C-alpha cells in the first residue's frame, strides 16, 4: 500500500463510520427494515422540490451570495421568530452545504490546530472526526446513564476544561441518546462557558422533535444574554425530509459574518442558488409538513419503545427528544456483534452503539422516523429476538 | 468587537477575496460588463438541468453513496477515456461538493498541520486560503514573466522543497496567468516530486480550454507512470456552465478510496443524488456543449487580446489556455486602484492582480467566456481607457 502510507496522519486517523460498515454488510438483504441511519422514509415534499426545480430550470445556475441569498436569510429569521420567539435579523444567518459543513466551519472559526474542544458522548461520530480533521483535539465527557435516563455531570464538565479548550459542543436533543437539556441545564452550561471564556457550539437540529412539555425542546436561545458566545449549527435534513440535499445553516453574531463568509468561500464557495429556493419554500411553507413529521415520530416512538420496554429486557426509557431509541438490552454488551447478528437474524438494521463513542458500547440505536406499519413490524421482530436471548 | 477577537487565528487570517471587494463596490453599476469572476454568461444547458430536476421531483432526496453514485463514477471514467485516452476504472473517481472542496479534501488527505505545500503564483487566491485553513503552510513560488509569457523555473521549484513539504499544487492551464505546462514541463515537475517523495495535487480544470496544438492541454495523465503520486481536483463549473452547482470530483488511486470517502463523510457527507444525475447528463451528453463553449472562448480570446495588444500598451501575449487575459498594461502598477478606476470610468469589471498573490500585483484579469458582442464592447472601452492613460 505505498499510496496509503503516504497520506497525512489526520486523514488516516479518520475512522470509517461504524454504521456504514453495517449498512454495507446488509444493504441488499431481503425484507430489510433500515432503522440504522438518521433518515425518515418520506422523500422531500413536492412543494420544496418544485421550488428548487423551477429555479434550476429558470437558470439560477450562476455563482451566488456566499452567505446565502437574502431571501433565505430572511426566511430563517422568520422561522426563528415563529418557533423560538426571538428577534434575530437576517444578518445572523448563513447558508451552508449541510449541517455537517456548518459544524466544520464553526470548528474552524473557533479553534486552531492544537486547541481542544469538549463534547459529550455518546455522540454522532461525525463530530469527533470533524474536530480532529481540523487539527483540534476532541475531548469527550461521557454522559451518565442511570435508571434508564441520561444526564450531564456539570462538575465533571467543568473539570474537562483546560487552558487549551476553546469551545464546547452540545447537541440537545441528542443523537443518539435522546438526552435533552432542560432550561436549567442550559443555564449551567452557559455559566461554565462564561466562567472560562469559551464558546458554545450548539447543535439543536432536533429541537422540534421533542416529546416533553411545550412545542419544542429548550434552546440556548431561551437563556442567552447579550455578549454570550454561542454559535448554532443546523440542517434542513430532519425537519423537512431533505437528508439528501446537503443544506444547512449557521446562526452567529453578525460581527463575525465576514469571517464565516471567508470560511464558506474557501470550503465549498456557497450553496447552489436553486437549492436555496427549495430551502426557502421549506421554511416559508413547511410548518404543516414538519408538524406531520413530528406526529409520525411521536406515534412511532410510542409503538417502538412501548413494545420493547414491555419485554422487560430493555433498560432505556423513552427518549425525551430526537428520533432515536438508544436501547440497552439485557444480555447484550458488544453492540457491534449484536447489530450484525440482529440484521442477519431479523432483517432490522440498527446502528451499533460502538459507533457513538465512550458510554455507548452496549447500546443499539434505532431511528423511528418511519410509518407505523414498518415500526410495528420492527418492534415485533426485535421483541422476539430480545425475548429469545 | 468582543466576538471577533475570540475567533481562531486561522479563521481571522483568511482574507476577503480581493475580487469580491471590487464586485461589492460596483455590482449594481449601469451598463456593467462583468469580466471579473471566472464564470461565463450562459446558464447551465437544459439537458443537464432537466436530468437533475427529474431526479429531484422523482424523489432522489435520500442519503446516497459518499463516493458518488456508481453511474457518475462510470460516466467520469468514460469521459477520461474519450478526452484523455486513459483507461481509469470507475473506482478512481470521487464526487465532491465543488472543485474547491475537491482541493480542500486533497489538502487534508496529503498534509497535517505544520506541513508545507508548494504552489505557483500568481494563483487563484482560494488555493492559499484552503491550505492555510487546514493548518498547512502554503509556500508560493512566483512564475517568471518575460516577453509577455509566463514560465516556471524548475531549479527554483526544487529549492522551495523542504523536509516538511508534502505536496506540490500545480494548476495548468493556469488561472489567472494562462500559463500552460508542456509535456516536458510536466515530466520535469514529476521528476522533482519523485526525487523528494512528495505528492502532486493537479488542478487541470481548464484542460479543454486550450489554444495550442491538439484538442486539449498536456496533462499529468500523459506522462505519469505506475506508482506516481498524483491527485487531480476538478469541477463541473467551467466546461458545462455549472458554476453555481458546486459539484466537482477527485481522481485518485483506488487504494486511498476509503480515506477519501471518510473525508467526504466528515466534511459535507456527499453530493445530492439529484445533482449527480445532472452531472451524469453533462458527462454523457455534453461533449457538444463543451465544444461550443470552447469555440466561444477561442473567438472571445482573439477579439479581446488582439484589440488590446493592438494598443501597443499591453505587454501580455495571448494566453495558451484557460479563460483569462492577465493584462500587464503600461502605466499601471497598482492593480487594485486601477480595477476600481476602470470599473468606475468604463463599466468593465476586471479582477485586480493583487488578489492573486506575488507576481500579479501589476496585472488585471479579464474572464473572456462571454458572447462576442459584449467582448467587443469591453475591448472598445478598455482600449480607449488604455490609450488615454
């Protein structure tokens, strides 16, 4: 492998996704129920695709605004006004080529090689790799799992911070655990960040997929004050069934706008204008579709979790937010081995917890954003498998 | 500026594009002839947009292959077979979210923070910033300008290489200079790379815009041998009038495919499948359109360059390749100041050579991929301006 040995350490260190490995193993299996990736079963609704298609066929195929077209930035401002009751003018919003890229650009904006960034594990594996590829050290703090629920130990969080720590990555509601910070939790995190003069990079992409009191999960936007250093990375993927589009956004103070514009310029140089027209339709006309998606997720969560908990072999309670049951099943300790066995035996594709870092090794993740019939079938097959363990 | 001071050194160091500054100054001017960015005046042809639109409306909106859909990779293989007479199987090709991203991912694959990468200047400014944001040191070697032509001093090139040098970035035909390496030049560069065990990152996106003998510019593909370490970054932007799409590709040895797949996963996680359908149409059905684009560029180059050289105040000869006249005009030494003055006085938007780094300070770049009428008008206005200097 002469070529391979010659690549950079950071590239060689980036691991294959532990989910992709399993998907490649079984993607062509008959009768597959694919709950392994964070994606629903509906294509993008027509009113969104039509808006993008019209713009594309109408010739919106030239270079465009690096920060996003003005109408998209205004539509984002309106969306935050409706759903988060905040008055953020359009100059707080920046279009990116996926939520993933929003995170990468924020990591670049906040850290230089050799700096540290703290995150909570188990976590979406792409976070750690995005940080490390940027040359920054990713420092993980495991959440605590007890009585079927996850929680954050704030003293341990504060103890992770060193003079090299530049930012804290917080994903709430969390993929894969479903952990959802309360308003009090967010205040405490903010206090830690203030005390140490570090940034928060907030990933609240599942904010509307919330199963507690109120219309959405608590947000840093509810507790922030003037001068607090918080960037938000977000995505059109989950709310509007646009996973394949690769469009996201950043919320940031306008003072740093030209820096974000430069980082966009020097990474992918903007998002296709015609894609942005689809994103505007999603924001301006998509509240009804999002409500339907949330209703489907709520129903599917109840079906899947109630059935599996009824086996009396599953420790995890129902998640408070996001789209995943992160299952601790009695008798399973090696989730990678179990995920291969489960898909081979039952045809249900689950993501192994090993893919999500420290604390997740014994868990299996099921994405439940699918139609009730398939979720019932998955619950049946998994229940039988679990009871036979 | 409390937020701004708190950002990373690498983000703060990334400069605003020296072209964007001028565009923002004059984009709304009446009677503007915008030759300042590297973009033609035609929208994407319908057969390409239609293919993408059909896939989008047909529901190809889910996560897809990180390396690119198999049909796109095969279409790229066929394209290289037709235009470069090489037999590279489909597993040599990787779809990326722009040519810019292709370069960024290659920089990450080849270098770690603290390493060095050598490039030739004047150059497209995004190159230097992409390298530096990755934490790698960009080391520029100015090309030599004499008798109206640019050339590369191979001894000086070899002298730039240190133990920290991991790769050499070579853009030929070159933006902005039009410098086009001969086959002999490419062999010499390859020998330097072999001697020092370093990679070449080749940007040959203008290969088909070539005004010398033969159907295209010489390529590293013509002179490479088994085991040579060369990556190619490319883009759909210029050949198929798809600048706004943000789709590109990498050509690489299949042995490093999983590493590139990981870097794609952890940057933007792939290119929309429906965009890839457009790219496939471009490759499979686009040779005629590309030939038309080349014919337009050839005609426009003659009109613009002949007229300006006829003033006897322009030192630069006609470019051998790419889409730019990089003009050295008697009496102009500060190109930034001149670019503002020219657009204010004549309405012709030119990119100041200051934007392209060492060696370009006195030059002005004109992109000539436009219809003949506009190019004639630009030549008229510029000739009058030059003769009045």
